[in-house]
């Protein structure tokens, strides 16, 4: 059975990396598309900056891989460290040279990708990017979706054949569709701060990607092209507004690396962290992708990459159905393909990573550190660990990578 099309258009709610990537791929494949973005331009969001090896492989076709390589920082090594003992394990991603064309992590702020995607969308006939358009509601029939938006100057109703919800963790599309968002919210907030201080100059054995375990204040220290990003938990008893104060950020950075001068803090934000997966990825002609479909903690850099993998899987299916190369039933496979990976890979691994970083029991902590050291020292175990943490295992399992 072919997909009924009354409007010859797909609407994407949300102009972040997942939404704008979905739109560009569809537009490049000859599908008219409209992106609805509630903001008036690109948002400078520093929460996500990691692109894993197979993600770069899969982004080659649309041109985003080339753009990211020009904007990003290649990181071939990652370390698991202990705040007191130093380096525990180091993993070399160049060992993936036979599994990927990009045997490294690429560090690049997600808003730089979004800027590039917006520029590319503007070049494709039939693609629209509407800023200041906030999704407010929808109504579905068998033949179409009626999308209600607030433009700031009044309300409009737009029509489409398929609606892709890429409008983030608080997705109004998901809520309007009545889809549950199962999981939990961590009691602590996360603080992310950015500074230009060169930590390698004073911490000689670190690399560009460092996961540092500590029972009191674990942290991530990541080098990106313009600065170093520092991510650490905020005690639940501390108000978010207090956690973002300069003196508290300085205290955390000075605990990481004491120095006489205060750190120059370029960016800072405090945000909640969740582990949630939508009860369904589809409701009729509406499909969820990215944070609208799943949320997880940032340890491992899997949230943004998982969202990109959603976008690639969904747009591939929509394209085949749209152009008559596959029946409408092809769309049913999207949830079956991607939702298990959100639960079994993204969700499970990031939760495991967090527990490993924050473990307080001395005996369990020592056992964990010893195990990480053993994994890194064993060629077979370390190779499998790298395959999994780079998300190659996940993509092979769901058939997006061979």
C-alpha cells in the first residue's frame, strides 16, 4: 500500500541538529520540507559536542561529515581516570581503522553543525526554515496532519503528510500525541562550563577526552576547538542559580587543577539530566526522533549521536516510501529499529557509565577501577569496549552499519 499524500510536504518540528539534519536529507532527496523553529536563530548550546566514528561515516552522503571535519577536533584517544590515582585506562580509537573511515571522535559544538545545516537548507528548492514558529497543537486524519503554530503575530494551521517531532526532551508534539515518556530524572543537576585554559600544559598525561571518577565530584574534561569543556554534577541541595555562580564554578575548577589565577569562564549552564525513552516512536503520521524520543546523561556522548542515527534511519524509510520504492508498511520498522537501541545501548551504557564514575563504596570502587585497567590492557576486551563505546556495535545490531 502506498502512502496517501494530500499536501506533498513533510513538516519537522524543531530546528536543532536532529530536526535540521532530517530536513536537509529529505530536501536533498526531492521531498518538500518545512522546519518549524520556535527560536529566532541558532542557539549556542554547548551541552553536546561529540561525534562518534560511525556517525561521521553515515553523514558523508549529505555533506555534513566534510563540514564537521573542517570545524572539529579529531581525538584518537580517550581516558578513564581516577581523581586521586590518575590514569586508569586509555583507549586508542585508531584500532577501529578496519571498522570505520573515521577512527577517532570528533569534538565540535552542535550549534556549529546546526549553522551549517541551515545554510545548506537555504540552497535546496522546496525547503523552508521558519523561525519564530512554535508548535502548539495538531490534528490527524487518515490522509494528513494539521499542525497548529504560533508565529508571534498570530496562529496558523499548516498541513503535511508526515510530521517529524524533533522538538527536544519537552516535546510538545510527543505530549499532544499522548505518548508516554518513561524513565526518571536524576536528583542532581549537571554543570557545564568552558574555559580556554590549556589543561594539557599542566596535566601532561591527559588526552582530549577524559572521564574522571570520584566519589565526591566526578567530572568530564573534554577539549573542543575553542576551549575545554568541564562537566560535573551539582549536589541536589544546591540551587541551580547558585551552582552557576562564578565562585562555585571557580571552586570546582580549582579543585580540578589548583592555580593562582582565577579561570576565565567563557560559557556556563546548569541543566537537568534524565534517562527516559518514549513509549512509542510513532503515532499515525507522526514520528519522534532525538531528544523527543529519548534522553540520557552525557557520559559517553551518545545522546546527540543517537538522535542523528534516528534521523538517518527515519529519513531513509520516509524517502523510500515517498518515492514509491517501498510500501507504507516500511515506516513501521522505524520504531522496531531504533527504540530497542535507545533502551539497550544508549540508555543502558550511559547509566552504567555514570554509576562507574560516581561509585562511593570503596570496595566496589576498587573493583571497578581494576576491571577498567584489565579491559584496557587486554587487546580483545579493549577492542570490544571501543566498538561498543563508539556505537558501532549498536548500529550493526540494528542494521544501519555493516
